[in-house]
């Protein structure tokens, strides 16, 4: 059961999302908050698996709250559910440690899929958001002098990195490579340590930069 905390300043919207999630047998809404400050307090009290967070709220916005939660509780996944998809918001919230970004105009199945993906250790980005992220990366990469650390990875670590960057969860990587889940967890930890990378978004950027994965047309 995935335990979810809903954070949005619109009561009717929260009620709608709660009703949607309550219809799923594997998702439980354990609490609701109307601003980022309350979200932090309830996170401490309830220890949810996933926090579904709006961006623009009174008292404390979603970006500041997400950063606090991800720093204090890295095991808790942040899933942004917002109407905003401009470049600035996308960059800020991913930098703050969010594992997913779903637009409010998305279909209900997209939200359910995103919750399950981030809870399983993956990432979930709305196509519009992903496109902006990749476009921003491509624009800035030309101006950066990246250090090539690919030689530091073992062949197995490179395989694991490629599969993670393609959107697979740790369990899916384990199944595809015939490894145990704990072994994949260890490889992932070692990859991030060697490359000095701290989230899945940066892993995807690294894999793109080194030709491990390709952008789909």
C-alpha cells in the first residue's frame, strides 16, 4: 500500500484527488495539507511514502516545502501536481528534489501511474515537462565543460545506469539483468557516488551526454 499525503490549497481539488486515489486498492491517502508549512508538519507526523504537492500555495510554496522534505527525508518521494509547466518552475522543482512532475491537465491514469513509478524508485515526468528539461539541458550543455567520468564505471554499472536512465525501477533492472534487487540498489548507490550525482534526473542527463540512451523522435 502506497501512503500518500495530498498538498494543495484548493479544498475541492483535494477532495477530487482523494476520491480518485481512494478507488485504487494499492493507494491510501493518509493526510491533507493546504500549504507547504503544514505539509512539512504532517510529513513528520505521518511519514507518507509519496507527497503530492502543488506549487503555488499560501504561507509556504511547494518548491520550498519539497526542498525541505527531500533534504530531511530523502526516502519520501515528492510528486508535483501543478498547472505550471514553464521552464523556471520545472528547473526549480527538480533541483529541489522532486521525483516526478505531473500537470493538472493530465489524465487520471497518468497520475496513478506516476504515483506508482516514484514510489517504486523511478521518476515520472509529463512529456511537456520532460521536453523542456531536455531542451534546457541541450542548450546549456554546449557551454559546460563536463568531466568524463564514464571510465570510472564498471561494465555492470554502465548497464544498470543505462536501464535506470531509460525509466526502469530498481526491481525492473534486477529482473532484466538477472540480479537481486539489493545488488541493483548497491550498484545504483556506487554509480551515484562515483559520478557525484544525487538524483535520477541527473543520471538521465549523464546517460544522454555519454550516448548511453537516445532521445526518441
